[in-house]
C-alpha cells in the first residue's frame, strides 16, 4: 500500500492524524503563527486580507476593472 493510500485509509478509519510532526501554513492571523512558533511548531505565515478590506461592493467594482 502506498503512503498516500495508507494516509487516506487512516483518515477514513479515524486514524491518528497527528502521528507525525505538524507543519502549518497560517493565513492572515499573525498572532496564531507567533504562538505556534513559540512552541517550536514549523509555521509559514502568509499575509492576506479580504479584497477591498471586505467591502463587497468595492470588491465587485475592482473585479470589473480586472476583466
């Protein structure tokens, strides 16, 4: 059985997902990444914010400009 098939089988059968070290990609919340880093958890921080600061009308207008 391949490693991928074994992983899928473990997930399907409620296997231990944390049997290997955790690696995290954190999107947006700087504090969450900092807490993980302080616990020596490998983490990559991705800076992200909603388009147009979350303003749906402005985001729709900006999307029209891009098309």
